[in-house]
């Protein structure tokens, strides 16, 4: 029994038994890493950072690393047939394979996770070069998604050993204001949401901070359920979705069908100027989901005063929602891969810590319109 404030603080410290500093990188397995790197640079404002391939001693893969502020994407393709990377792409299409978490001790994080029931992907490995050492280890999560623990306190190179600096002096489109990864959403099979909630609680010390059922996230035709998991310092947030019963096929079911398994549905990236960021993205060819313009007729009545002018929000299709702490602005791209699977969310938080519950119905109706065009609703 907790008897005083000191005991409460001790308990909270004990619960956060796996400290995580933030997202280190996200690795996508893609069919053509060179073209993918060009896309993320040209369309989304990322910059060249690092490269690994035949020239650096890799014989089965090629990886380009692009960066924008605190966001690093590793884009990896196979160099020959019969590789695990190629098999993954063949089954799932292009998508997120690795969510790498920045930790102070990758060995301790791995050992803790394994002791608490995680399945090993990679035992701790020490990588070295003239710039120092990086320690990596990894565990499996839902589907074939990996959490890699990355310890880089003794490294001052551009990315990590095995990579060389990638410079493109003749082509570096301007960044468009993306700052960091706000959250990443995973889609899991029917009946598996609570299993993975318990996994993150037990194995990694996360806590559930929000829960949405099919009454919160539903339309006339489709529904889903979601729980949001967060680590101790709140820097890592993983909403977990599962399908719910509906008259037609939900976005989660569509994802599971085309991804052929569980995985990362979307990556939410933060900006301090969503109007400027979305304007730049649209000018570079990124397509967004759109809600009916009637959404804006009663917006101020629903959310109260906001700093932004309503007209540019309406023109760009940016959604607004408020919670007890403030408000947020958000918008969702259409899928950025051939399959209707992974997409991005652009989000700007003006105090709000929530995820846009007030926008769920309008957003899901917009997704259903896209599903209907694809013939998958």
C-alpha cells in the first residue's frame, strides 16, 4: 500500500524500468531504396544523411538514410533474390520493418525485455568504426515489426558503423518543417489489441493513456477500437488498433488484407507550422484525404478560439480538435505505397495531448470514400 508521496514517486520510477530517450530511426523495407530516398527528399523535404551498400561492404542490401530535424528514415532494399528483405516486401509490400528506440543501455533493455517475455530478434551487437561504437539489440512485436534498441552514447559519426556519409551537393530540396515522430499506429488482428497492450505494459513498462471503442470510432458502415500506449517519459506513443464489427470492411481490415498481416498503419510527424508544411507538401505532389467543406461551418463552435485563420485550414483540409489541455491540428495523407497500407499524419499540437477524437467520424468517412473508389469497402 502506498503511504506517502515518496512511495508514489518510488513506484513510478520502478514502473519505468526501460527508459527510452526517443525514436532513433524508422526503417522501411522498400522495393527500390534509391527511388524511395528521392521521393522522401523531393516530396517530403528530407535531406541526405548516410548510405550502406556494396561500396561499404554490404552484399545483400542497400540502405539510404534521410533526415529532417529529429526524424531519420532508413530505406532498405535487397540486392539479390532469396533474401528475408525481399520475402518481406513480397508479402507485405513497402512498409515499416523496424522502429528503433534510442536508449542509454541496449544490452540492459534487451535483457529486461527478454526476461519479461519478449521474443528475441537480435542479441546485443557492438558495431565499431573510427567514430566510436554503437550497440544494437532487438525484439519482435506485432506481426513482423521489430523494436531495435540503439545505444549511441559513445559514437560521434554521421549515423552508425557500416554506413558512410551520403552527400548530394547538387540536389537537396528544402525541408518543409517536419520536427519529430509524434506517434506510430499499429494495426493488429481481431481480438489481439488487449494482448499487445499487455505486451507493452509487461515487457516495456508502457502505460495505457487513452482508449477508444467502436462508439468513439465508427461511422454508418465501419468501426474500430484503439488503445494508446506511452512510455514513462511520454516521448514514445503507440496507438494500437483492431477491427470492430461493422456493416462493411473497415480501414483496419483493408490494411490487414493488403499488408497480409499486422504492422504499422501510419506514422504521425509533428510540425510547428502545419499550414506552411501542408502547403509545401501539396506543392510537391503529396495527396491528402479531404473532408466535406461543411466540416468547417461549425468548427469554431465545436473547438472554440484558435489562433489560425479558418480559410487556409478549410482550403487545405486541415482538421482541428480540442481537449482539456489545448487543441491540435492534423491532416492525413493518402497511402504513399502501391497497396492501401501505410500513410502519414501531419500534426501540430497547441497544448493538446489527445489524438483528435472529435475528428474520427469525418476522417473515417473520408477514408471510406477512398475505399469505395478502390472497391474495398
